[in-house]
């Protein structure tokens, strides 16, 4: 059985004031820690973002990861899961 993991990284970052996946912890973006952890357990990892700008930022950090954009931007990132 092939298992996939969706990392929801398409939030508005209202509370943090900046794009949370790229906030650094010990010099590395948070999204990198999440990705390195989940790739050990899943065959496929997909990052879900809200727009092309976020997609570009994620692809700079995670070069070989599949990134998809939410189809419905008016709701939370969870709405992108169908």
C-alpha cells in the first residue's frame, strides 16, 4: 500500500505576521523539519499552498517536492483536501 502525506502550508499567517513555514528554527525553515520527519513514513509528500507566491517560496526550500495550490482560497487550508 502506498501512503501519501499532505503538508498544509497555505495559511494566511495572520497571527505570526509572516509566512510560518519559512520561519527559521536553528537556522532552518520549519517546513524543512516537517518534511524531513514525514518523508521517513510516507511514500509521497505533497505540500499544499494557497497561491503561486507561496509555491515559489516552498520550491526554493524543498526543490524536489510536489507543491499544489488550493482551489478554494476563501477557506482554511483544510478545504483543499478532497
